[in-house]
C-alpha cells in the first residue's frame, strides 16, 4: 500500500496548493490595489512588501504543484462499476471477505478516472484497516434521487466510528488510529474528490461497523441521434 499512500500525499499536496493559490490571489490583488492608490508613502511600501511576499508564496505553491506531479484534470466518461471491481481485487484477501452488490442501472459519471479510483481505493483501505482481525467489506451501488445520481456505499464490520469523533472524520490529518496506523488524509481526499465531481460523501448512521456513502451525478444520457431529449 506504499503506492497508495504516495498517491494520497501527492493529491493532498495538489489540493492544499490550489487552495493556497486561491487565497493568495485575493491577497495579491488587494495589496497591488492598495499600492497603486494609497497616498501615504508608508502605506505604499507596506503594500509592496505584502505584494512581494505573496508573489514569493505563489512561486512556492507553483513548485509544490510541480513536485507533486500536478496535471490538468480531464473529465471523461468513467464507469464506476469497473473502478469498484478493480479496487475490490486490490484489497481482497484473507482475512477480509469482499462483497460487491452493483445494483445501479447506470454507473457512468463524467470525471477524472485517476481521482475517482483514488477515492474508492481510500474508502476500501480505510475499511480494511478498521478490520485488522478480519471481517467483511461490502461495496453496494444504486441509483438515488430522481435517478440522476450514482450512489456508492462502502461498509465494513469493524468497530465503527465513535460518536464524538464523527464530526471530525473528514478533517485533514485527523485519524482515529494509533501512530503509524494511518496518515489522516485519506477521507479528506475522498471528500474533496467527491466535491470536485459535483458530489458529496457522508458517514451514515449504523448500529455496527462503518458505512460511507458517496453521491455523484451521473453523466447525462443523450438520444441516439445525439440531440438532447425533446429536441
């Protein structure tokens, strides 16, 4: 699973770097504006100092993106049933029993195949780590909402998430495991990838074990002629 953790850290670095860039853009823009319109020389010099520091910070985030292997996100049709099958084969094996119940009539979403694979893998690895002594990992899919959403449930038979920690489970660098048991970024990456694809993830209420549910919009179907329905 070393490759899985490396991919997680790369994706986490890209997420954080992009967030910093968005924050820096606002700081840089306002500092430049103040520098241009301020009447006081002292204020102009202070604004220039802020601008220059922001420019250096932008360069640092650019380097972080470069070293984390940043690439443009390319959305294309992704069959999530195929993704789930691939991930299931990666995590299956004693002492974990893997069950797939792929009930969704449609499973194609528009998205980045690599990020979606990482999202499903993170959920599976999280479940597997919760069942060190063995158990069952279940992938189940369905259509939800008005049929325009793809829903994935990933369930385990582990000890579950303590009630007082449920609100924090998607925070970056947060983990319920002891030192060395997890990086604390896997579920944060799941949350961000789902959001980037117009969806969401939630920790469902359960009596035993843990269940994570991901909701993603399905790719729109087109008529055979290629024209929108009703055209």
